[in-house]
C-alpha cells in the first residue's frame, strides 16, 4: 500500500489568482446596522460595524439616532448608560449628550469644551432595516440605499432571520455571489440540483454592485412549495455595496422559458414567487453578521408555506456556515495560497475588484 | 424617519487627550501577591505578577519566600513540584532548590554550576497581605509598603474579597482614582447620589501616589448602616503604587461639616466609620487581580452590618467589572482614540503621569 | 516575617543556554498522519500536519491517498466533500479531482486549466500508521520510515491511544528524550523510582535521531506486571525524525545485569518485555498530536496485563500533559528566558540541534 511514486502534482507555482487574505471594509456606504424592531422606542442598542462601535437609539418620537458607542471621556460604551429626557447619559461618569452628539452636561463641570462631543453617523430607517453610513458623512446620500422594499411591502409576508459567522465578510459575499454552490452545499435543504452549477448565470456590473440572473429549466419544485409539477425558475438578484442581496425568484410551469425565448414571461404565467433580502454586515475581521428575510407573496402565503420557506432557508444558511467556517480555517492555515477563480466567479471577481478600488481611492 | 441631515459632529480631530493604550507595569514597588491565609504552612502557590511567574512558599516556621515560579532547567513551574525538608523540588526532573534560590541537588549530577539557580524576590508579609518587590532588589525598602494596617487592626472586623478583571490594570486604577463614578455605576449598590459627581474632590500628589479627599453633605445613610438620619460623609483615601487603595469613610450627623468648617470634626461627633484596603495587581496586559477588604470598626460590627457591608461592596465591584470589561472592548476597537480627561480626572492624570515617568526612568 | 534581606540571587545573567522559543517543523520526513484504522474504506479524513491541511482518503481497493485538504478554487477543505467513483468532489462548488490531484471535472466549465489541481503528498501505510511525507517529494524514500514493526507484529498485543497537547511540539519531544522525568512525573503511575534520574543513559546520535539506552538495577516490578520479584530493566529506545519513539523494555531478575556485565543477557533470562511506539505530530505552533501504542508480547498478554499496561500508560501521559501545559505557559510568560541543559539533556540537545540544522539547510 505504497503510493509514494504517484506524485504527479508537486505544488503548482501560482503566479495568478485571487488573494485569500481578508479584504478591507467598504467605506462611504449604507450598512444594515439592525432590524428596525430590535430597537424599541426610548431604548438603545450597541452594535459594531466594520470595527466601529455604534450606538443605535430610538427617540420617543420614533426617530432613530446613530452615534459612536464610545464616550469621549474614558471611552466607555454609551449603550451601558441611560436615556434621560431624550438625551444619552453615560453610565460611567455621567456625561450627558444630545442626539447631535453635543455634550449638554458633565456633572460637576461648569463648562465643557465644544470638542468634547460624540461622533454621529448618518442614519436612515427604511424597509425594516436601520441603515448607517460609515465613511464621509458629506457623501451620505439616502438615494444610495439599496431597495429592500420587499421587506415591508404590503403584498409580502416576511420572516426575519439572523446569524453570525466567525469569518471575514468577503467569504460571505463570495458565497452569495456564486449560486453554483447551491448544487453542492444545499441539495438537501433547498433540493437544489446540478443545474445550478452546470449552467452559467448572466452577470452585469452595476455602479455599486453586480446583477446576477439565470434561468433554471425543468426543475423539481422548491421543497416549501406544493409538489405538483416541474418548474422553470427565473432567479435574479442584485448584490450591492457593502453586502446587500435583493433577490426575486419566479417559478413558471416547465417549458415556459423556452416558449418565451428566455424573456420574462407575462405575469399570468407565474406559478409562484419567492424573494429574499439579505445583509452582510462585518463586525470585525473574523465576525460577520448575516441578516436575512424570507419573503412570500401574500397571495401564496399560507402559514405552512411561510413557515416551511423560513425553516428551509435557515437550514440552508446553517449549511453555509459550516462551509464558511471550514474555509476560513483552511485560509488561515495557508497564508500564501491564492484562490483560482473559474468562469462562475465572474460576480465575485467584479465585486472584490470594486471593493479593492474603493479602498484604494 | 431620516436623520441623514443631522450630522453636526463629524469625527472631531483629537490632538490632545490621554492615550487609551495599555500602560506598562510599575517596577521597583511592592505588589500585593496574595492574602496571607492563601498560603498555608509548608505549602506553595504560583502567582503571576506583572507577567512574572512568582512562587509563594511558606516555610514550616511560617516565614514566606518568593522566588521565580520557573525552574532554570526547562522552565517548568516549581509550583507543580513538592516541598522536601524546607527545600523546593521541581516536579519535572527533580532539581532541588533552597529558599535562597541556590540549587542544592540535581539528581544524577555531581556538580551543579552556581549559575543554575532561581531568582528570588524580596517579600514581606504584613497586614494580611504578602508583598513582593518586583524590580531592583537593592531598592526593596519595606518602609515603602503602603500602610494597610486596618486590614489586621484589633479594632476592626474585616471581610476579604477578590475578583479578576480581564482588562489592563490601568483601567482599574482609573476607576478607583475617580469616585465620581459612584453616582452612575453604584446608585443601586452603594445608594450613591449625584453629589459624588457634582462635587469636586481635593487631590494631593504624594511621592508614590495621590491622596483624594472630599466631603459629601446631607446624604442618605449607607445601605448597610442603620437608616436613622441623614449624614455628612468625609471620604478620604490614598492610592499608592502600584495600585493600593487605603480608604477611610467617616460619617457624621448632617450639618457637622458646616459646623466645623470642613475640618475633621472631633471624634465624639463620629456616628460610624468604614474603611477599605484594596490592591490592584496586574497579571498580564488583559488580566488584573483585585483584592479587597471591607472593614468595620469592632464597636459597630454587628454581624448584620459586617455581612451587609461586604455584600454591598462585592455587588458594587461586580458593577465595576461590567463597566470595565465593556470599556476595554471599546478601547480595543479604537486604537487611535484618546481619552479626554475632565477636572474630575486630576487623580487619574497624576497617577498615570507618575507611572509613565517611572517607566521612562 | 520579613525576608527582604535574603536576596542572595539577583536574576543571574544568562549568556548561555537553550532557547525556549518554539522550534520550526521538520521538513523532508515521514510524519505519522493517523492510525490506519481511522480511515475506513471509501472514506476521508482531514488532518493538519505542521500547519498543512492534509486530506487522507482510502480508495475502495484499500490504498491510501494524501493530498492537500484545500480545493484550489476557493480554498475550501475537500474533506467536507464527497467521494464519487473513487474521485474527490469538493463540497462547495463541485470541483472533482482524481487521486493524482488532477481536476477531472468542474461543473459548467468545459475546459479546466492543468494548473487547477491539488498538491498530493507521498504517503505510505505501514505498521498501523499512515505516514505522510511533508517536504520535497523527490526525497520521499520509504526506507526512511522509522521501524514501528512492533505495532503490528503477530507476536505482540497492541492497544492504541491518542491525545492532543496544546504546546509546541518540541516540548513533547524534549519530554520523551529525557526519561529522568519518570522519577518525578510518574512515580505514581509507572511506579518509577529515583534511579531513573540518578543514573545516566547512554545516548548515541543516529543519522536521523538519537538512541537512548540504560540499565535500571534492582527495581520494583512495573505496576502492570505480577508483583513477584525485583527486576533489572534494560530500557532502550530510538527517537527519530520528526518525533517517533520506538521503545523496548526488557525485564530480568534483579542481579542479571551484573552477571552479564551490562551486556544484553541471553533470551532465556528474560522475565517479560514491554514495548511502545509513539508519534509526536505537530498540528500548529501550540497544538501537537500524540499517538501511542502500548505493546505486550503475546506470550505475556493476559487481558489483565494488557489492560493494566494501557491504563497505566494513559494515566502517565496525562501526568505529562499537566506538566507540558504548565511549562508552555511559563515559557510564554518568559520570552527572554533560556533553558539550562544538564548532562541528562544530551539527547534533547542533539535532537534540537539536528532540527535546527535541518531547518537551516
């Protein structure tokens, strides 16, 4: 049982390829800091976004405020303090700040210098998510917020989910940018077949992200849908800075795609639809929050379909978690090793390039 | 719900302030290595002080010995070994050392070189504490040991406590040097009111530390004392290298301070007294032992008062622990961020300056 | 109780000695990757050897294959994938590799470049162990595999054991290279007496390791043998790159050694024999696998002796574990501190020198 002679592949010299190292964080973009309903009226929550501690605070009138979760006095987190009359009281030595970040009182101190203040962040609450702008506040244009309107559309029934991956954020984005993994990571949960890997998606570069579209023909129905007939699936999603996925999946009777020559068939042919909004928010270099919504059109939203879809989705993302953690471990053992992208990686390559260029700028 | 326009405070440029980085350790000083009763006759204990492994060993005659807890042979800890006839036997390969650190036997070796020996530390046992001098042994003057005499005064009843904080030692010292935090961290446990932060302490620099004194007028009684009348409190403590707090709190009927013009009133006006001796002993850059004694004059020391005082004190220090750990986390996320000391910080600023100067020397 | 005056040993200047720092890994050698029976037919196992992720895969015909446990596509571990028709299918995006490392299929990709392949390692299965060559495959000579023939000798009854130490591999090798520690670490488990430290072994340098031999005279019988008479023990072992111990212990009636003038007595005087094969396989700088076999000649192998020997051996190695972990902690606290080898350390010094020279070459 000796195989010492079978060494046909000494370690190949890798002069090309994609670095497996950690990527920097996007700046000048809207991060999903949390679900709206995670911050109740007159409460606050501390979160860390791209290594910045951020305090989310909801005023009595419902408006949300984001400021550094770090008192400028001794760097204690303000989120351990209290809300007093709409102001934030540090729980260590009592400095009191307005929602503008200005210090309005320091116990025992007559005059506090103007430089003693807290950095605030542009913040917008939209579509069930709290969006915080990390970067140059002058550039914080709400028009740049990805459209997660399906999250709170009256036509949709939504279930929220969340998990934390102990990996660099870029690995989670890589995962979401190449759905060929469905065939190998999610055959059990999503019932995904080989076509997810055997076919090629159409990838289009967007100003702040990429669009990925594909037809999957003559598939078994999704496990959370009635198992009546085989279907054609038109799957399309945008993946937008800093890591927001907006997906719609349209299911038609098998054969419909060919009948319409791969164009989007008229609405009356639609059997059912599913959607997903997901956000990948880095905490630090080895911690990434993953917020996801599974979305069912109200017309199809029996309690069973809604529950099944969410259960299947959550199970699938636990499958991703196992793979991502294992992949990160191998990467950390292999500092010099590069990834070798294939044609399926067109979206991951584009998105990584956008991030590298934004960081270099 | 859009606040993107309210950015009144972009991150202020911080050109002044106090570094939030870890501080070095004091050298040339007496560290509290342990409680006396932690080392029984003819036993030994391994402790780490400022990253130095130290073996505490009590001889049969009761005398304490401190030496490196590191055999010079293979660097195994001697504390895993045994005591044989008043000598220390390494538990790995059997090197045997006298309490002077000299090797008196190495199994199978006829002649051991004189350089094969263990470093010993000057050590003094006093006031229930084992004090170890880390630094130049030529300078180890027992007169420099802080006076923790209340720890074993026959007039006092003492309860010992201990906890470990996973933070840099300087944060624990900062905490103890500015009691304005009592108003915000300890309103529940100590029942401390806003006056702790609204008033200013008198801070005096000492040759090896600082003295902090203040009157608090017309206060509710401490929660562990009879709730009979409002009181004036004269709170005074020395905070001495490398982190030893010696505190006395004197309680008088409300109005006494004014009657005596803020001077120490004659003894007959004293209602009650409390005291505390505490030691902050760094283990490493992120681990700090905190030893504390709650002290009640024997005359007032009903079992209930003694127990209540200790329970309240322990609860309060758990409140500090939560704040300190959260503060350390924020500091570690904010490498460039500086602290902005206020007037209350005079004692923290002086003590940090003394440490920086000692380290530079 | 003042000992401040007894400082007879200020920290000695250490100009000579052995560095306590981590050692590099051996290259160009056969590492024990696992027990043969850990990899069943048509299964695979991921292991890490000297920071290299290695996939062990047994083909249907029983032959073992070793290749990098890292898909060259996105660096996911192949061990999370599947075996398909004797090939390895990556579980992330479906790349399929032959046991030669060549990619035979990438779903959806017509032509895969030849450089897209997995590094394979020379691997030999011998004597119950799977040996993997880490280093230059051109030099992978099976003749360099240490002779662990006792592991599967028909004359022997073998029990397998395994543990993981959270220390640098060199500390485990040091431990095994100096059995004087038996007298102090293993008096309870092995019943080892002072003679293990009081006598000196004969150490011979080998081309790839060291040989250690010694007589122990008039000893109590090993605790797992019949307690009938005192014995002379002839203990001999080779310790071979990268950390493989091959040991035989021969027990004679007390007095036999002198009768034969320290030479190996004729076979008929042998009372009983024991043997051990052990492998120290580094995972990373602070993790080391330790695989061991306790071996009893079939003639003596009552179930009780076999079980007792293995239980005693395992208990003894748990004693080592406590010491090794404590030693590593002290070393990590003492970056500048050096070890001071004694005459007993001749084998540790030779083996460390061989490793340093191999690394420098």
